[in-house]
C-alpha cells in the first residue's frame, strides 16, 4: 500500500491553467460587452480591468496558500525525522560506553527506531524487500547465503 500522494499530470496542469486563463478572458469579454451596452464603455474598461485583476489576484492567493501549507507540512516531516534520527544516533553514540552485551541490543533498537521513522513519518511506502539489517553482515548472515 503506497501512501505517495497522486500528483496531477502535466497535461492536467496545463489544461487547468489554460482553462482558467480562457475563463478570465470570457469573463472579461462578457463584462466589457455588458458595460458597453449600458453606455459605460469609457468607464467599463476600468471596471473590466478591476474585476479581472481581483479574480487573478484571488487565484494567485489561493495557489500561494496551498503552496505555503504544503511547505509547512514538509517542514514538519523533516523536523519529525530529524528528532527521531537524532535520538537514535545519540543512543548509538553512547554504545561504546555500555557493556558489550548491551551494545548490540542498543544499536538494534536504534536501527529499529530509524526504520520505524522512515516507514511511519516519511510519506511513501518502503518495500520489505529493500530493508537491510546492519547486523546481517556482522553476524555473517544475509549476503552470500
């Protein structure tokens, strides 16, 4: 099960951009036609430009708000990963000062915490086929068997 978000295709993004642009064009032409029929053609140009400017500004604002929210979510993910990995590495850095029997257990727990963070905190799925244990090679298991 993949948790990778589905991104819109290039064709869909281009179509949406051109659709919005064409919609603004149709709105502007319609507004100018309505204002021209009511004898406000001189002032109608300014009203037309004002309405189109406000709509374009609102579209850019909505886009920037979405982008800002996405950036905050990414920063939160990086911060959480930083927290979990630093805690695990701190435990590993103290391993030489513990008795030998507990060193391997301490390192295994730290590796498990990092693997958990990679699976649970980062978006996207990690294949079980690509998990690597650092202890397989140290014990003589894993490769070449």
